[in-house]
């Protein structure tokens, strides 16, 4: 700072300290010496801040002075990145979180490859991996022909292009064909509940909807298409509610399905009861008729004795020989 400015500042401080600043309210005497000292110090700092502000306004080229009322702030230490994290990707951690190896064998179809990629991305998101870490960890999970494919690919591609996004794009081109995506999209567009339960239908609906995002652009469109795939009895029950929340729609459809099962069960039990009742009716009617007939005959004075048992052989002889010739056998 200019020596003349410093000298002028010192003279002004002495003159201000000798006489109170103009416009400053007088400080009432305090009973304690400490309170008087604090009040005087505060008044001095206030006066100095006003003077410095006025001097800065009249001399814009002069460097701003710090505010004496505010205590100096401690410097904030910059966050230090773990050097181990920078040097070594969390390969062991991703395996513990459920990441699996990919070998691209004959049995690994497009759906299996897509599941592997989606599951790997999920693990990376949980661990908050950087793009470089995602790339290194994904490569560490490749085995056999999948690893050879990657090594062949990067041998003909510049290093600056080899990124995590590049890996995902090329992996989908290689193992998840457009034909597979078109087939899954067709399955979603033709999906109906049929013999599936509502829970099973909802699972398939969500799984296949990813291949036709344009058909379920928002939740309202998603609910509409889900209703269209329900069986007719359930569609009529939940359609009148005009539900626009997918979770609520699935819940109401499950309840309607349970009520329908209970209704069918009750109807089956009622039919079975009627069949049993109809089968017993003839026997009970005959028994009742016999009882009524015996009762009426007893009332009329007619006694019905049971017939004595006769020998069937004797009956046969009489019927053949005749009663007149029976004496010859005696």
C-alpha cells in the first residue's frame, strides 16, 4: 500500500479515537469494565468499516480491506481421492454384489446376454463406479470366446474410442440382435392374459414392455394397454374404474380375480349339492310311498302277512307233474 495512504489512515484513526464518530449514538456507561471494553471495541470496528467502505468507494483502484467484524474463515481442505480406488477397479466387490461372468457359449442366447448386461449395469450403479471402472470391470467378467471377441475388436479401434459407452454399444450389436428385439416387441404387442394369473400376466407385461417403449410412453398408456390384455370378465370389472396408476390397476385386477375364483367355487359347490339332492330323491320317494301304503292298509283292517318260503324244487315238480299225480310219488 502507498505510504501516504497508510499515514493518512493512521491519522484518521487517531482523530476518530479521540472524538466519537459523527452520528454514532453515545454509549451508556456499563457497570463492568469488560462490557465497556467490548462496547468500545465494537464501536471502533464499526467506525473503521464505515471509513474503509467510504475510502473504497472514492478510490476504486485500492484493494478491498477485510471486514473486521467477521472472523477469518478456516481454509477448506480439498477432498482427496483414494489412490487405491484410482489404481485398482472394484473387481472383487462387483462379484460379491452379484455380477457374473459371460462366456458367450452356444446356450447363451440373446436373452441371456441382455440379462448379463443389465445385471452388470445394476451392480455398477449400486457401487457408483466411474465409466473407466465400469469398462475395466466389465472386461474382467468376459471369458472364453467373449473375451477373444473384445480383444479382436479393440485391436482395430483407436484407444480414444474405447469407452464404457462404446463397450455397451458393441456388445449389443454382437450378442443382442435387432431380430431378437423385434421378436420381443411383437410378443408384447400380442400379449394377452389367457390362462395366466394376473400376477403372471403383469410380470410378462413389464418384462416385454421395454421392447416397445413407444407404446407405454406414460403411465396412462401403460394402464390402457394392460387393461386391453386382461380377460374379458376382469376387463369389465376394472375398466369402469378408469384407473390411471399402474400399481393400483394391478392390485384391483388381482382382487377382482380373487372374487371371481370365490364366485366360481360357490357355484360349483351349489351344482354339486343339487346333483346329490337329485340323486337321493327317487329312493326317498319310493320309501315314503311304501310307508304311506302300509299305513293306509293297517288303518283299513287289512293285515299283510309275509309269504312263507317255499322250496323252489317242489314248486317246479308240482307245476310239471300236476297235483293229481303227486300221489304216485308218495
